[in-house]
C-alpha cells in the first residue's frame, strides 16, 4: 500500500501559533544588548501603511528620517522587542554610495561598483546597513536613555568622512532624546481611532497569528471612538450633500 501524499493540514503555525507571534508582553524585559533588538511584524506594518495615515516623524535630515510609535500605538502592539527597531533604505543610493562601513574585511566587498552588483551583493549591502544602524541606534539609545516603543529609520545616505560619521551619530542621539521629550498621545488617539480592529483581527486569523497581549483592551477603547468619528463624519457628509432648494420668496 502506497503512503498517502495528501497534506495533513498541519503546519508549524497550526501546531504552535505562538512560535510565529512572539509579541512583547507585560513580562518582556528591556533589551540588554544590540543582538536582542528586533523589529515589528510585517502584517501590522502592511495593514497600517494601507490606511495612508500621516507618519509619526520625529526628525528628518540628509542621512535619515526617524519615526516613532509608542507601545500603545497599533504598530507598537506588534513589536518584537523593547525597544523595537525597523530599518529601511529609502533610496537605492544609500546602497551604492560606497559607504565606509566599519566591518573590517567586509569593506572591500561593500565598495563594489553598481555595474557589477548582482542581487546577492545588493541583499548583502542591505543587511550590512541594517546591522550598522542597529549598532549605532543601540549606542545612542543607551546614551540618551531612550524610551520603549518602535523606532523606524528610513536611511537616505550613509556618511563617508569621519566628520560626517560624527554628525550622523549626533543626529541619532538627538532623535532618541526628542522622542523622550515628545507627547505622542494625540498621535495614538488619532491613529488607533481610525483602525478597523475587526478587519485587523480577520487579517491575523487569516495568517494564523494570535493577538498581542493588549489587543482587546486597545481595540475596545478605540473602537468606540472610531464609531463616533464615523457617525459624525456621515452626518457632516449628509449635510454637505443636501440638494439646494430654490428660494420660495
């Protein structure tokens, strides 16, 4: 008798969905080294960015743009560490400007020309940029006594000279210090009240993902505000769309 080749329906996510969703919880300690820093789940990122809301930009300069999302923000709920870090290369030029990344013998490989760059080396450079940013971020985070949350760095350009590296490090430190002195309550309320939490829950279920620890509490709090916002918006729309009547006088 031949063995059945039909799928059993069992996957790693079905066997242990928590393994795919190691969210931050109330018992998660703060990271103690750069190697412990993680990012945020892509499902939450994609859902949030499709909402086309204004980004929570803390600072912007010639080297990078920094965004911050507090723990109670939609994106903050889905972070993987305390704090969490996401690094993006905003433009391809950041990968091709011959950055002097301080990784010893890897410098020669990083300084290849654009013409000879294949997909493997392109991917390698992106990994090195992320590794570099994690290292610089962790150094500044400790110095600036940063707060918990999700930090997103959109890297535009990497420094070349020693003076530019000093300036680069100062910008990162200033961004972290600005986060600690900024009130993000309005941003949290504005974004969370616009989230369709039921739809997000369906997205999680579709991807075999469990909910973060504080999902239900945050959803319950801001769903009411979302309903009020939608009802007031619909009334305003009805008022605007009322047909103009001819005067009776």
